[in-house]
């Protein structure tokens, strides 16, 4: 199965669909889920230091037998490690745990107050040293980006934040697009909390798809990169089977009107 790629603002190519790895109650299944995803054709692996599973991810990458150039590996610096020196130290540990020589994308995980500027300077250092092919942010909304732009020498390539019809903020997508930052949506499936939503079910049935597939496709149609999480091979396959249909403009608008601020993570507006 061919997964389309998107070209980032620095010319790097990034797959539009990947595997999210936040699974605190399923850590023993992470290695196998990465192996399954890679076997099925996933090439974007979204990790983070706070997930505490980067050693398992690294083992799966090594055992997959795939060449490093085929993969797009992301990690993130956690809030406790923000600051210039501590970010560099955290990055070193992430590389060691993953068993890699470089990352394709490194993100600031949350816009923790007080150390955002120093942390971004560290990210720029890693980028200049070619230890990261691209750098970006996660859970940044417009106010955080505007602050970053004042001091930044490198524009973030990616901004990863929660994206589903239930926490859809079109003005945030528009601001990122206007500033050539690629949006990457996490938790597109809302942890299954909305799988029985009657409107979602009605639209999904119209396309002969599951509500999960509809939610993944909605992210794709918005032009976002998306990283649905699963440790189940059949579900990973299901989440990938979204490139044989398109959602009509009318149905996209119906889904965009479902906002109720349902979130699986914190609201960036609180930072």
C-alpha cells in the first residue's frame, strides 16, 4: 500500500500516515506493534521520551531489517528536560535508546512556560549539527508560535497537536499553513470515545468504512499528517485502509461542526 508523503518547509519528505506510540498500559506490546506496522508498510514512527518505550522501538527498527533511509522517526523532549543543556542531554539519551545516529524529526512536547526559548535554541543546534533532519513543536497554538518566531532562526517544520472533529480549531490550522508549518494531528480516533457517535456512524456507513477509518481520512483530507495509535495488527491495517475513498465537501463540513472540546490530552490554551 502506498502512503503519500508531504514535503516539509525544509524540503524533507514526511509520510502522511504513521503509527503513534503513546500506550502506557501496553508497553510490553510496543515492540511487536512497531514490527507489525513496519511490515504492513508504515514508515513514520512517532515516539517520545516520556512514553518510556524508545528502547523497544529501537529494537523493533533494528529487527525489521529496513534501511534507516526508509524510515521517518520522530521523538520529543519532555517538559522536565526543557532548557538548553538539558534538551541536548535528553536528545542524546533518546538517540541512544533508539539505537539511531539521527532523528528525522525532534519536537518540543509541550509549550512549558519559562524555558521555551532556550529549548528551541537547543533544537536549532541539533538541526545545525545534522542530528535532526527537521525540528518542530507539539501542542503549540498561535500564541506560542508567535512568541517563538521572535527569537527563532529556524521555522518549525511540523506542529503536532490533537486533531479530531471534536477539538477542531480551523484558525490554528490556517495559522500554521500561513507560516509554512505542517500540521500533524494526534489522537484522531479520540481513544474510541466517539466510535458510536450517530453522525459519525451515518457518514462512515455511507462510505462503507468504520468510524475510525473516517476519522483518519478526515485528518488526511485536511492536509494533516496523522498518527493513529494501536498495538493491534488488524487495527493498524484498518487505520491504513483509508486511501481508497474521499470524504465529500458536505460531509467534511458536517464533521467540522462537531466541535465539543473533547480532548484526550491537555488543552494547549492552558499553557
